[in-house]
């Protein structure tokens, strides 16, 4: 956002690099960038250019208008969006940062966050329906402060990894939560998993989005992949 415009880089010669200073710093984990900024700077001295995919979300704003955002890591809906709002609107203890902060907000939010009815379409397939607490479209592998949410995701395969938690009880969610941090949750019966190029989701309920750690809007939303349009120096 600011680097990609109309589904293309603002300059064909431009390449992007970064030092992570966010709350979760999840994208750097998929890239193997050191968490320590001094080490990350040293890493840049011998970095190479890699072309990666970018995700695109066309979503609904609070005033019912449409907006487009791009993401390099993960876009999701449901519980994750509510967790974002919890972090934005709460005053957690000052010592909670990074992974502990996201874990605190996740547990606090899930206690009152229900399964919600979502209609969805994968690529050009038929419309389907699911009761879900959480759905995500992953380009990178980590989100939510070190959760290995999409262990099979690749940044340059022209696909997004779709995961949705099928109707799952609160007790089961909390029981399986450690598996999401380890990336061993794909075999859980309540996990719907598929690689997609395009995904559209809607609901009669208000379901909050999370796009790379921000919550700018709601479903209805369409998620797409733009293959290898971003030059990344890593």
C-alpha cells in the first residue's frame, strides 16, 4: 500500500526492503530475517532480490463503500480482526509485547467470539457456507505474533493458502491453540485447508477483517493473489 498501485509496482525498477518494528513482526519470520535490527542491517549488506507474490483484498468499509488493500503476509477475518480491535482498544499490561500480547488478546477475545455464518466461493467454484470463528488467506506463514498458521504457504507459488476453522467449540479451540503455534494443526478435523487463487466471502453478520495486522473493514471481501509482482531485497 503505497508501493503497489492498480495491481502493479509504482515503478518497475523499484525494490523493497525493510526493518521490522511492528507488534508481531510475523512477516520477517517467513523470510528468515533476524529479529535484532543490527543483525538485520548486516543481513541487508549481502541481500539479493527475490520476486514474491502479493495478496489483494477488495473489502467493505464501515460506510459500506469498497476499498482495495494489498498484503504481503496474511489477510484474515473473524477472530483475528476482533483480536486487532482488542489490542487497539484495550490497555494491556505494559510488559505484554509481541507474542505474549497476541496470546493475551486471543484468549480474551475468543471467550466471547462465536462461530459466524459465512458464505464463500473458491476460484470459479460453487457458493458454499460454513460456520467459522476464523478464516485466513496466507501468502506468508506466520501471523498473530508467531503463530505458524500456514506452514505450507510459499511466497512465490502464485497461490494463497486458505484455512478456515469449521464449527469448533471454545474448549476445542483452546485445546488446539498450541498446535497453531507449532504449525501442526492442519490435520485437525475442524480445519478446512485448500490452496486458492481467488476467494470471496460474505456474511449477514458483521465480520471484521485483519490485513497484515490492521483491521480496516469487514466482509464482504474478495481475496486474490498477484503472482511475483514485488521485488523484495532480502
